[in-house]
């Protein structure tokens, strides 16, 4: 039995733990770390299409590693709905690992429909950056079937693509082993280089799963700095969003680019600090981004509404290359 199968089997035991019957040994700390205890989905009714998107204004949310369907994932999702009530947004960027403990098609209702129900009912759209627990690192027929199921059920265009959100040009990458480092990966890199070069958007945001810069358990993704960072800097990307490490971290601007790890969607691991770190914390969270003209404001939001980090970017005045 592999780790994923074991965790899937442990879901059946979670209810026992929740009623106070201990399992002991390895399983108890695993349940705490893996968010296997069931939770209640948010029961909030949201006003449909309450957001405003124009040529110079947009609001969206980014969240990574939220695919447990457990108690902590539900708490984060509830705050996402409550944030929509106060400051509506029209798009959620999923930064990968949207389904743990089983196939996405089998878990779709538990890990996506139930927690995101209020946002789905309000008409919010969803975009996906492929993650490694979405089978992206396993170059096999089963892996590609899993990814195809995600693309089909979420109705996203493909493994990598771009989308215009008002003044923001959003680039969704497949940073998996076959996507970024395997056979055919040059196709995606050439596409990214060309599409960034042709973009006339005031703001450019890249979303991917594996972070080029991270002080978390996985750390900076080997090879990503060499393959991606020169493209980001050459085309004046403003913000790069990633998950993978189960924490929150923001870098100082590096070559003009700010990098954020927002992987606290349902479970946590430790995070340290590096020379590039501006802020880091092992917390459950999502990132709420608002753009108004030449100003981008992003807020890291925890389940109870705390905002431990807030940062502001200004649109670049120099010409895009």
C-alpha cells in the first residue's frame, strides 16, 4: 500500500477519531497533519456575480494544496466565502494539489463542490495550475487520465494556458516533471516566452505549483530558477504564485519579480527563512489580490479573518520587453 492509498484508507478511520476513539501510533499524528477529520462545508449564500471587473480593476483569490475535503480545508473555504461577502471577487486560482487521498473524479464532490459550493453558486470561475498530488509528476497513462479528469471537471483549457482578468494577464503553468522538465517541456517554455512577449496587459501574474523560491519543507524547486526565472525577468512579470510547500511565504522582489508560496489550503508543514524571504509563516491561508489601476494589493487571509501579511506592488513604468 502506497502513501496515498494509506491516507485514503485512513479517511474511514477519521470519524472514529472525531468521536474520541484513539487509533494510536502513526495514525493519530498523521490525522492531525493530513486534515483527515471531516468538516462542515460553508453554508453561506452569496450574491451572484457581485464583483466588478473593468479594464483597470479586478479582484481574485489564489489558494494552493487545499484538496483534503477535511475540517481545515472547510475552514479556509468558509473564510473565502466570507471574504467574497465583504470584497467580492470573480476568480479563484487553484495552485495545485486539489485532490488528496484518491482520484479526483471520485473525490470531486468532497474536495471541490462541497467546500467551494457558495462560490460556485455565485458564478465564480476557477483556474488550475497542475500539482504533483494531481499525478503531475508520474509520467504514466494513469497520471494523464487524472489530469484530463481535472481539466474536464473544472472546465479549464489545458495543462498550461493564459487568461485575461481585466488588467491582469494570468499565466497558468504545468510545473510537473513531464510538464516543465520532461520530454516536450520546451513547448511550454517557448509558449510562455512568446505569449509573455506579445502581452499588452498592465499586469502579468504567473501561477504554478512548484515554487522557484521557497524556504519550506520542499524548498526551492530544482531547475525552476534556471528554466523560468530568466523568462519572468525578461518579460517583467510582476507576481509569481505557487503552492507545494504547505505554508505561506513572500519574497522580497527578485529581479523585479515578487514570489509568493500560498500552500496553506488545508494542512501545514514548517517553514524557515532565506535571504530572499520578506515574510513566512506556517499557517492555513489563501491570498486575496485586488488590482486598481497601477496598484496591486494582496492580503494573506487566515480562516478566522486575520491578515498576517499584506503587500502592495506598483505597475512598472518602463516598457515591456
